[in-house]
C-alpha cells in the first residue's frame, strides 16, 4: 500500500492566498510564500498552488511564484492556473515547480495532456477536475461543460495524466467532509492516483478520504489554524493509516 499524502492547497488571487465557499465569497488568507514555508515546516508532503482566476481572466500563471517558493521549501509542489501551452509548462518547471495542474486548457485542448506527458513525463501532469453534481466545470468553476466526471477522468488517464486533482464544488469550503461518493466513483474508474479535494473539516474526514483516495487536499482548516498538518498526521497514524 502506498503511503497517503496530506497536501495543503493555496488558492491564489492577486498574489494573495484566498479561500471561499463553493468557489465564491473569497476571503484573504495570507501571503503564499509565507504560508508555504509554514506548511513545509509543519511537515506537508506536497503543496498545490492554484491561480484560481488565471484562466477566467486570460492571464498566465507567473513563474515568479514558482521561483520564490522553490527557494523556500524543499518538498514537491504543483502550480496551476492559466497554463495553456507546452511553453507555459516549460517556464513553470524551469522556475522550480515539480508538477503543473491543468483544467480549462485540458478541456479545451485535450491533446495538451498527451504533450505534457510525452515531453516531461506523466508524473508532471496533474489534471484538475472541478465537479458539481457529476458535471465538469471549467474557468475556475464558473463555466459548466457537457463532460461527465467519470467519463472525463477515464479520458485524461488515457491521454497520459499522471494524477487527478478532484474537487467537489458542492463541498468546497463547507467543512462538511469530502464527497466520498464522487471520489470513489472516480477512483474506481481509473488507475492513476486521485487527490480528494473539497469539504474537509475534521481529522476524521481525512481518514474517510484515504479509503478512496491516494491523497487529500485541504485549505481552510490549515489557513485559519484550526489544525496543523502534524495534528492530522498523528491522528491518521493513531487510526492505522500509513502516512508519508
């Protein structure tokens, strides 16, 4: 059995970390580099940075953030938001990121998944899937598509994605627990790792997520100091979960 991963997520807007509920009502949560250092020191396994308005506002994710982060932490991290070409990927990986996350670009140009996988290896390519009632959304959760979540997950795996970052929009920011039904349906359909995202509120939620996912993403409970990463790791170990 592979060890499970705990991954803090830092949603970025206007160079600040923000957090909302159901992808709206965003509130400032701090400086991305300072939070990254804090989570690194607490024992995070990886970090994910998502520029949540980059695709919608037609901006590119700045490689500057990747460079700053890589100078301050020494664990794998993923950058996503506004990445739409191989050139974008090259720039971000060169700046120090270990992986890139694509969502809107993958939906609009699925071949990009194959390109990234072939040029940099599948381990570099994380496809983010934002889901509401089994329907896939693009542009930071603002635009519904005609894609079914399970069908799309199967397709991105075939194209070469190394991992799926699965976010339940219904659960996002609610602290009511991960969408286990959704996560299991995707996990059962593919053979690549699944990162569960959206809804974590207590340490027990991680235990439930790890029954159906390889990693769990969290934001609010870490950003606002409700729990540390070590709190979650200790709880998981006490409950027999193999943690990195």
